């Protein structure tokens, strides 16, 4: 079992108190070695209803802007003060290197810090105009009780995006983490419980099976907003279930990011950026590059540079300080990456570096960074999100061709473009159907800028000014001056 001063409770948190579930316990394991880190009794529909009711009662007492600003700043400070320990917990249950885990905690703190610094954007304001001879004032009211559902791949980063904006709006929150990585969330709630004087019911944590918790959130009339990060398939289900209650949804769903390298690009820089982008979290991120398009004249040279850099990465237990890439999260994730590799090779792709690690074994899901060339349409790696350290390189001949191939997906989350020509960059970016585009950088989102998806990658935004208004209801009051 994993010992930590932040894990004195392996339970949920409802109405200001720790509460254990009554369902069958589920195990949290370390993907690097299969070690059982904790057993947590599952919570279900009844505990979720309790959390919603607690949240509804908490809404009866509103908190002013300065109080909320103080909450957000205190959370940011608490995360920063405990960055190494939270990062350690995160590494044990996710597998990513400890240095990445600490970096994710810093990233999470940034969302609370940004929300606190910019909460003034939610102040009421009066229109300068006086239509119909009236004074018009716009208020940002809390939407109500909100459900925040997060995935396993960023256990602290994803909740920070949602919880920071929800608390800034003065909403009450019911949080459901993935059953694969709940310990990081428990550590966060331990900090909230010890460092903040939040009203009981303002933040609630429920852990267990997806269906009983999610269905209760979707059916309960007092839950007004659902924010979910996860697969497009689940997103579709939530959209259908939201219809009867006319609930507002914020959805960050799947990705299939193109990474485009033109012949005039700085190839060394592009390769470095691809390595940092693709292999973060073992390639298990929605914004990491999934389809690599390289202009034909430089494709062999780029593949060699990339293979050299990828081969230098060290694979192992994330708690080993020299590790660059940890294990994949579980057997199904491992087998998906392997199936994409074997499918591509069977259909004519060529191995450049890495290789098939073989069947899943007691060595767990360690998958070497692998680079392949000769990728063609119809291969699984072009159609599906691989979610692992496999880099498939396809070649292209023209600007129009690569734009069409990049956009040939139902997803529209992130894309990356490398060229030394500003005019070309502007033209290509304007035609890419992706909400986040990096030009000569593989950088993903930041707390200061809005992030979300186009097409079937979802809707709504997290981060930036736009993210601050996702959990408010706008009320306009007209009055005789």
C-alpha cells in the first residue's frame, strides 16, 4: 500500500467530511509493477445524491469575489508547497516519470493562480449605452451544482482546469475521478480540507463505477453543468443523456493530432519538439501528435534524426530519476499500441527504430519509443488515436495534399506545423480544423489561453478568459435610472 501524509483517508468527501463507500472495493495499482497501492470502497448513486444535495445547500450562502480569489490563491500555494509529494503519488498510480508528475502539479497550480488573478472578469458591469432609456447591468451568477469528471492521464491537471473555473464562479462541485488514478484526487481533497475554510458541500468527491455516478449526475435536476474529459464515445452518451434536463456540457474529447513538417523547417528543432510532444506521459495524451506528415524530400533525414533522439530515451519505472518514459496505463492500452504497430507493418510500413516488445507480460506495459515510415491511408495509426509511444511517419508532396490529409479526421483538438515561411504558416493554420495549433512548437495548452475542441473533439473551453465563464449563468437586469 502507498503511504503518504496526503493519503490518510482513502475515501470520498461529502459535505465537508470524509465518507467511505459501501460498495465492493476496487484496487488502485502501479502500472510499473502491478503493486496494489490502495483498495477503495466504491461509492454509487446514493452517495452521489448526497453530494449533490450538500452542494445545493452550499449554494444558499454566496461567496464574494475576494473570498473566492483567496480560495484560488490558497489552492495554488498548497499545490506548489506539496508539488513533490503529489507528483510522487501521481507517478505511482499513473506511471509517468516523477519529474513529469511534478510538472503536472505546477501546471495545475497555474489554473488556480490564473483564475484568482483574473476573477475580476466575473464582476457585474453596466452597459455604457442606455437602450430604451434604461440602465442595463450584466451579472455572472453561479450556474449551480456542477459535475466534474476527469480521466486518468492527467490526474491533477484535468481537475485543475475545471475546479478552478467552477470555484471562481462560486459553484458547488461534485468531482468524479477515474478509478485508475483516484489517489491524486484524494491528495488534493486532503489539501482542500486542511488549508481552506470552504462551506460544507462546496466541494465533494465521489469514487466508483462510472455508470451509477454519472447517471445520477445526469438525471438530478439540481446539477446544471457537466464538465467531462474523455473519449468521444462517452461524450456522445452524455450529450444524449443531457437532453431531458437541458444540462449544459463542456466536453474535451478524443484527438488525432497531425504534426506537419515542411522541407524548409528546422529539422533538428522539429524533431526535438516532436519528442517532447509525443512522448510526454508515454504518448497517452489527447494533444500528443498521432499522425506525422513530413514533406517527401526531407522525410528520410527527419526520420533518422527522430529515431536517434527517440532511441536515447530511457524506459522504466517512473520513480527512477533517470526514466524518460514510464509504462502504459494497463494491458488494454498496451495491446492497442501493439496492434497499431503490427497493423502498420503488415500493411507495408517499415521499422526505423524501436520495435515490437512482444506480448503483455509480468514486465508490465513498458513499450519502447518506436518510429516507423511508409505509413499510408487505411492503417489504424491514421484513423485511430494510438495513445502510446508509436511515431508513424507519412510523406506528402504538396501543401494542399497535407492540409486535406490532416483534416481527414472527425477530431479537431490539436495540430502542429513546422515551416520557416510565415506566409505558408498563416495559410495552413487558417485551414486546419483544429482548435489548438502550434507553429514551430509542440507545446500543448496553458492556463492563460482557452483550450478545447472542434468537430467531434468536443465543445466549450478550459483556461483563459473563455474558460472562466463556462460555469456561470449570465443575468441581465434592466432598470429605470
